[in-house]
């Protein structure tokens, strides 16, 4: 009953493999970075995985859309984080859900809630299955007698388009490519493209406060939500469709970022934009990463709102095929549906020049229609990165990212401290030096969102444990130096220890009160945002 042929292990769909050229490129980079040879291990196939018998039987009320088939249970055990992959490579599916339900309607969701409440089962919303923070794994503690993974990908339609106000009513289970395809005939776009966009669903992006590819202005999905319809165990919450309102706390804001712990988002009215026609982009080189950061700050505070203004430090630039590892790079791009963007690009380039940046003015403008070379090269690398994870795992390389945010005046000290802490963590966990780099994913007038990447040569059989040691020490440093534990990857279960340290205690109590009212039996995604009941 699988909804599509998603890969069991790895990114994307069956048959969508990286090319031999890409595989050789990834392997060559790892050898250059860490030296020597690698022990190659492959993930076991489905037939080799031993899976425990389901603790729950599919009842008659769910039989038309639910299953306990092995493949579906395996596919809904994990998201796409590094420890998820590490345990898949060991054939460890001990937390597989007992039932997978492919809801076709809100009535189906209500039926799942009813059965779960009677059976003392937890319900785990699966979204697009792209969580990188333990948000979809059915780890719910001893207080439940079973788990149900709830998949909404059959709720995949655009129900209504308002071209006058540029908005659409869209079901929560639609994946981004299908959403964009259905909007194309209207000349509109949601223009929200996270790195996970190939698989991500609209409801999942809203529930996790997703950050899109575009680096300024409307960076988070929050800004694009006009109204929501959410189904909780206690009933329906549907907000009024408005361009704005000052009528008390926003019901939408309660659900945006709730990670499936308060209800299931089944529909949303989303703000749309006309499809861009004018684009320009280039790359600007800097000898000093902090001068580059100052240039990005000045651009952000000039209200130019570029579509892309990503700073890659020298190591991150080298890792992505930019330069020779001695200069930092700012990838700069503008786009618009209404008018040429040359004036905005000219002003941004003038700012970078004031801070010592150098660029090729001849490639900074692309006229109308196509993307410029540097911005397009970055975009292609950005989209392909998740496809390389399996190859890196086979080599026994520990590789992951964590993203945060900090105000501009604290960035230089923060950057140095997090790099140093993560490098020390790599040495402590593996006994060898790792590689740590940083880029900005999003920028605001008051600060950037630094995105740190680390790689280290690990040991097969202990990769998840080594990863946890590195990630824990790195996030300890993030919290100690005033950053956020996550900027756009959500909390899930993996980030909970640091989220508890970041959030105010009284807010946690208020959130628990909302959870108790909307989900009285605590069956929705236990352990995410709030502790699971014992």
C-alpha cells in the first residue's frame, strides 16, 4: 500500500541514483580530506531486515487505508537525519510503527484518533518523511501500547485558487513539486523551496516552520500562511482567511511550528507570488570572512532583499567547488516578476566593493529569464547534496549540519567559538581532526542564520554514537554563546535537550496546557516539543 516508490535508505525515489561521476567526485573529496582508504559497508536490503511483529492489528474502521505490511512500516520508521541513516545501515528498525495509515480525508484522521485513543497508541504525523531531527521516528516511551504513523500524502490537491488576492487553498499532504506544477498554469508560485523540497509536504513545512531557499524577506513558511485548518483529537481549529489581523494571539501561530503535537494541518490558504521573469546573480570574493559578513549585514540593512545572499566561508566554498579554499564567497542573486533587477544588483555590488569584495561585473547581470552562473551553480549543488548522503555513509564518514541564528554584533565571536567547539568535538569523538565549515542560509537586518557543516572519519558500527557526541558538544556551545538550537530544522526529539534550555519555563507550561486541551490523551507525536507521558 506504499504511496510511491520512495527509497528505503537514501534520498529520493527508487531509480534516482547519483551518477558514477558524482560518486567518484564524493569519494575523491573524502580521500583528499581524510586520506587513506575506507572500509565500504552497504545498508541491508529489505529482505535482510528482521522486523518485530506489529503490536496492533488494523481494525475494520481503518482497513481501507491502513496497513501493517513490512515495507510500509520500514519506510515510516525514520526521517533523513545522520543517525537515521546510521541505524538503517545496521538494520536497526526496532522503533518501526505498528500501523501505517494513509489518510484520504479528515474523517480518516478522526478514525485514526478514535482507534489510537481506544488502543492506547501514539499517532506520529509523517509529513514528507524528511525530518533531520528525529521528528517522525516512533520513539514514544513505555506509556503506549503501540504506534501509528499517519501519512497525509493522499491529501494532495490544490482545492481553490484566488488569482485576484494571489492565494490558494491547498491540502496538507501535497509535495512541493506537485504543488508548483498545479500552480504553474495560473502563473503563480508559492516560492518556498527548502532543500527537502523534492519530498517535503505543505503540512510538514508549516508544522516545522520550514525555511526556504530564498535568503531574505519571506524566508520562513510562517510569512506565507494566510489561514489554517487543523484537526486535533479535541476537534477542528480553522482560522479566518485575512491578509492580517490584530485580534488577539494568532491561532495560526499556535499551529505553525507545532510539529504535529497539537493537531494535523489538513488545509491551508497560502499566499502566492507571480512567477519571476527577471533575474541577475553573481559571486563576490573576499579575503576576510568578517569583512564579507559586514558586507552581507550592510546589504540586509539596506532593504534590498536579495533572493540569495549566502556567505560561504573559505572552507565551505572549497567544499562546494568554489575557489581554492583561501577566499570566502558571497553568492548574490535578485529576481522579480514585475521589473528588471539591475538597480538592486548594482547597489548590492557597490556595497560589497566597499568591504573589499571582488567580482566579475560582466556576469553579474542576466537580463530576463535565466539564472546567472554562480547562483545557479550554488542552487544545483544545494539540491544535489542530500543525494550524496548514502555514499558518504558507505565510507564511514560522519557528516552533518546544524543551523542557528545570532545577532550581527555577536557573530564574529560566535563564529570562532562554534568552529572551535565543533573541531574539538570531532577530535574527541573520533581521535582525528575533522572538517568544519560555515555558510549563511538566511539573513535578516538584525542578524544571520549561520549553518555549520562538519565531517569526520568515523568507525562503522559506532557512527551514531560518534555523531551524537559531536552534535551534543556543538549544540552545548551554541546555547552557551546565545544562539538558537534550530533556525529552520525544527526541534523533533534530537534537539529537545537544548530546546528545554532555550525556551522560558513558563512558556513550556503554557504549551503543555494547550497540548492537554487539544490532545487530552497525549497521543500526538509524544516526545516532540513536550515530554511524552510515562
